[in-house]
C-alpha cells in the first residue's frame, strides 16, 4: 500500500494513540516466563508484537486475547518453555529478535529465529558477542539473521557495550535470568529502561546506576497486572503534524513519558515547540502524562548529541521538523540510524530532497536547511517511521505527497490513517503509482 497526502488544515481535538510497542514486547516475554498470570492492558496489537505473541504460543505459553488491547498470559516459569517444532518468525521486529536471543540462550533446547527481508539485514553481532561471553551457542549468517540458538547453561558477565542500545542491554538481562553469578551491563549513554522497570515490578532485584545495571542471575519472576501507556513514538507523528499546522491544539492522553524516552520532546521544545504535560501519574512503574501540543513556529538548532539515545526512534520526526523549521538544524552522533529498519539518514535525506529541502549528509549525521515542502513522490523503503513522518509533514506541503511502501505502518501504529483523518488530514491509501492528477 501507499499513502497520498494532500495539504490539510488540522483541527483541534483530544485523542489517544496505541500502546507502547517496547513495553508490549517485554510484557509478553517476561509474563511468559513468570510464575502465575500476567494481565496486560493497553497492549499494542501491531504486527511486530503479534509476532512475539505467536512465537511464545509456539513454545507452549497459553495466551488469550479477549480484546485487541487486552492480553492474558499464563506464565510457565523460566524453565517451562517448550522446544519449538518450527522456526520462530520475528517479522520486522529487531526488538523481538534480539530479546528472544537473550531469553532462548539459556533454555534446555534449540531454536531458530527468522526475520523478513529488512530484519535479515540488521546487525545481530551486537547481541551475539555478549551472549557468547556468557557461554551461549549462537550461529548466524555473517552476523545477520537467521539465528540458530542452542540453549546452554550461562555464566556471569561484565559487559561494556560499545553501542547505546536498550535491546542489547535487555538481551543480556534476559539471559542473566538463566545465568550463574552476577550480570553487569555498562553503556556509553542512557537508554530506555523498560526492561529494568518491568523486572522490578515482577520481583527481580536490580542495582541501577548511571548507564549501568547489575543483576544477580537466576532470579524468578512473578506474574503481575501491566497497564501499558500510549506509545510516545507513535504520538510523535501527531505532535509533528500539530506543530506544523496553523492554530491547532491537540491533546494526546495517557502517553508514556519515561525519561529515557523523552528526548524527542526536549529537542522539539528547544526548536520552539509548544508542548505541555499534565495529569502526571504512573502505570505500574512507568510515568505517564497527557500531552497538549499547540501549533508553533520552529527554528533550527544544533541537536545535542547527548539526546540521541533518548530519541533514537524519533529522528524521522525530527528530520521533518528541521526541514520545516526556519534556519539550519545540525544532527551529529546519529550513525545508529543507518542500521534501523532502513538507513534512516539516507532515506530521509533522499525524500526531503525530492520535496525541495536541502540536506547535507555525513556518515553519522546531517545538516538540514529549513524550507517549504513542495510535492512529489518519496520512498519509505519499507520503514514504518519514515512513512509516517513524511505523511505528517505532507500536511503542509504546497502540493500532494505520494509515499511509497507503507504496509509496515501496521507494525507499530495500526489505525494511523484513521487517526490523521480524525484531525482533518486528507490522506488516502492506494495501490500502484500516483496519477498525474494526484501529483
């Protein structure tokens, strides 16, 4: 499928967005190896999380889904998973692939993890290396999926990660539940801590320091009720469209504002965005708030490299914000974006240039010169966040924007098109190339 977005006047509204993808993955996985029942409220029923759910069912976990956003997991305990008779398909989800690698490394059976074409090109050595240091036996395709994992007894590790990656940290912690001795992960920068918060809520003792986590191996988990906040990464597209609009005010309710995730808000506010938080509360251990966003005049800035790990999934949004801001915006230290669902630096630069925006690309960054969006046809390269970022930006383009390859949007934001339409955005889905009348 493809999107066609025409210039649109946003209307003010109050709305919600689907549940947090990162937390949904973790609730399923940790709930499955806990003792007792875990009830999950606000689950993201997107394709990525459903791939995780299917994989766990394949390994013998009883999981009911009485409603799209409600899931009941009857945990089998750490050693209750069954050997899968078929490979486990992770779809497009790097989170699922890397976290399952950690969880399966300490099992008493073997398993194979597969991914789609995009996931099969993403680097897995970053989790394979520390897991092998713990005694894991993992075979890959030159560091890429598929992964063949033969479960073994794992040992302690002190791992100083060369990359700031919550997925790497989480894979080691999951493996550490099956390890003899202590597991320590030290990171070069703060990354999202959803795994640590959920482990604590399930009774696991952790030592938390700045960019460091220590866990005693072999601990058991207890099932709990999990309420999942709305996903800030999904809310970011609504935030972007509202900021770029004229005289619009949109409230997004119940959004997760974990401080390891809010870099996108800090950066946008530094660019002049009018975003306020109220109704602060906690869902389990996760901080939540309502976000009120008002149309704003943005200006270019030099993005603080210290904010990169706190906004790693939202840079497509920030690229579009920079393209529509007054002046120049400089991004540095974002080389990690080159190994996401697509090379996000190259893909965003390519699309912005089509839309008339000047972009100077570098190996680990870019300089974007703010301009008015023209119209045209841009490619998402199958990347859900690229597609949604261009859709939000297209609302203020001078002419319609055609976005190619939008099927993957359902991996993280089912209902995205309906959400934008509720705000007055003229967006349609179609197959095939745009007609001359559309562009």
